[in-house]
C-alpha cells in the first residue's frame, strides 16, 4: 500500500508540474487519521491533492458512487490512481455509507478527503457545504483540515478544456475533533484560505537570472557577440541563443535574432578577409567535405551562401571559402545578410510559436529545459558532423 501511495504521489506531482506547476503552502502535520475538506472546482483538485499530501498519510477520496463507480473504466481510474471511496449521493443512506467506508481508513491513520460541496463549481465560487465531513470527524474522533484549492478550475474547468495554469494547495490549521466546526464555519475556513491572496507562482532561479542577463542592451551585445564568434570559430550555432536565452524573455527574441544576424555578417566578412590573406581561424566540428561543398556552392557567386540555410554546414566554412575564392566583400555581405536574416527570422518565428504552450513549464523548470535542449543539440550536431565525413 505504501508503495502504491508513493507511486500515486510521484505520478501526480509530475502531471501537475506539466500542467502549469503546483505550489504547496501551509504546514502538514504527520501522524494519525484525519478528514480533509476542500473546495471543488475541477477534477484537477484530486490530482493536486494527491501530489501535495505526503504518501505516508495514505490519502483516499470520498467519491460519488453513481458517477465514479458505475462504469468499469472510471471505477478502475478512481480506485487505482486516487484511492476512491464509493459514497452514494443524496439524503437517504449517504452519511451512513460515508462512515462505513471512511472509518476503517481513519482508524488506519489515513487521510480521507471530502469535497463538501458534493459537486464541482462551474463559476469558481464556493458552494454550500454539506454536513457529512464535520459529522464524520466528530463521530470518528479525528481532526479536520480545511484546504483551499487555487488555480485548478483554470486548468480543467467543469465542461471546459485543459489549460496549463499554476495551481496552489493551501493547507489550513487542523481543527481538533472536540472543536470541529459546523458546515457553514468549515466553508468559511476554506473561503478564508482562498481569499488570502492570488495563486503563488514558482519561478526557476535560473530563468530569473537569464532574464536579467538579456535585459536592456545586454541582449544586443550577447546576440551580436555569439553570431560574430560562430561565424569565425565558435562551434555552437547562433540559433541556440534563441533556444537557450530567448525563451526566458520571448519579447527579446526579435532583438536577439536581429543582433545575431548583424554579428554573423560581420564575422563572415572577418573570416573571409583572414582567409584571403592565408589566415585560417580554427574551425572545430567541421570536415573536409563541408569545406569542399562550400567552395563548390560559392564558385557561382556570393548567392551560393543560401545553401547554408538548410545544409548543416556552419557559416564560418562559407566565410573561409569566400575568402579563398576572393569574392567581393560587398556582395558577400549582402548575400550573407539576406540568408542569415531569413534563417534567423524563421527560427525566431518557430521558437515563438513553440514556446508559448510550454511557457509555464519552462519558467519553473528552466534548468532541466537547458539540460534537455543542450543534450538534443549535442546529439544532433554529432549526427550532422558524422554525415559530412
């Protein structure tokens, strides 16, 4: 059972992380069974609570038997992934069945989660609380914990579509069995938690540092320097500035793309001038086949650099070939500006489209994002170099 609870918590923590992120506030006090009451705006409430409640507390959820247990696949879902307790809704027999289902779990030291509204809210307001949760806590002699759920209704609203939005679980102070409030007072306790402030949003320290790094004119300097260095010797393609840094502040992506283009043009002209004088800057991760192909493309003129856009050959190779072929600098600059500008504009547009749905995840998990993108780039670069051997 403990391993299953641990699996559920790990699973739902991962899901919540991808669904916009989850922040847990308030202190969870371990030890003994308890009843937990929360507002209910979404099916995402259960996922967030499973991610927030420690696995050792063995959370189980009182679930409407007429919905969750009437079809086999919903029954398997609620039992396997949430530990559901089937409870009939309505006036006849509902509380008796709740006690029958929940008492063994409470006596075993588990946490029984109840949504006292009985159904999901459609407008975000907190509905009237039924009395079952308060009665259960008193009759079983366990404390009751009010909880405020924020943001879950935006993630998966009733009859709505999924949206990646930050969520927060706010644990209130446990209320002893002898002090258990009535339903109206419990509702007020939950409402007070919701009114304590907006959803707390977690941000990656790395993401915040990168945003500061590319603020103001530093954005232009970084883009220009990277584009210039890559056009001479630096082995990491200039577009990775947009991938690594641009997504931290999408509004800076067009500026970065323009400054990279300017730096790349200047770098190509410098590389060409050096090659014209017999000076060859180091060109790591390039192959003789790349250099031969670049010279072939440029024999017909500077416009041959357009082959660089999709060919996988670094732009510095074309800069060296242009110098060896003694191409006119003005024509080389114009062709490079057009080709590099078009390539950067295309990359910038693609990144702007791709990062938008991933923005909530990237802002929280920016460090892992950098690790994944760097790994993908490294693997792809190795394949490109191998293909040109």
